[in-house]
């Protein structure tokens, strides 16, 4: 019994070694770890001829798969189901202007730091009198906090106002009511 098992294992080992040696003669193992394992560039004569055609009739099928270059303007409606409002302010009356993002959204964001313990609301894309908007934002947040003072920081160069706390919804609604 032991002799037959020994003979079977030797036969299997011998078959696998011959199969492995025959395979290594014909194909190289694929190594995808670095650029050095890829094939060398061959002379141009080794590659097939390719005709470059500009504006072929089939290009219309490719164009519909590509993402659009710009975000389209939203359809004008009296009221939107999501609560979104289009920008109507031009910025001349208040001395400042808060531009919408390319997706037509109000640029008010929440940043969390220190494992979610510190929340900072950021108003971006401010042009013009940023200090006037900061006073207005501070008044709105203090009203939301029932008269408690709030900490703000103004970055004039990047056109941003940082407010300590989570007041994203309050500030978005305020800016939408002003037309921004």
C-alpha cells in the first residue's frame, strides 16, 4: 500500500514538472508589479498600419458617452420640489457677492476636525466687502444661538468665512433668502 502511494506521488510530481517546464518554454509568466516587466517598444515596422480619421460619422456615438463640458442651466420654474432656488442677486446692493458653484449650489460647507469633535462651517466664493458679510453672518448665527456670541475667522485672500460650529443649514437658508 505504501509503495503504491509513493509511486503515485512520484508520477504526479513528474507530470507536473514536465508540464511546468513545457509551459515555461512557450510563455513567460505575467508580472504586473512594475514598468520593467512590460514589453520593450518595438520598431514602427512591427506595428500594424493605423489610419487616423478626424470627425468620422461614427463619432456621434462616442460623443454621447462623454460627460458634458459644462453643467447645463436649470429649467426655470416657480418652485422646485427639492427646495432649491436659483441665484437672483447681482451683488451691487450689499457690496458683496457669494457666487454659486458650477453645479448651481450655495457654497456653504461643514468641516469636521479632531474625530468629529470640532465643527467649522465655511462660506466660500465671496467677492467684495467680505467684512460686511462676516458681520451679517455673525448676527444670523448669534440669533440662531439665542444671543450667544460666536467665533468667526475671515480669510480675505481666499474669500472665505469660517464660523465655529455647525450652522450650514442656517447660513444656506440666509444666503438663499438674500438671493445668493
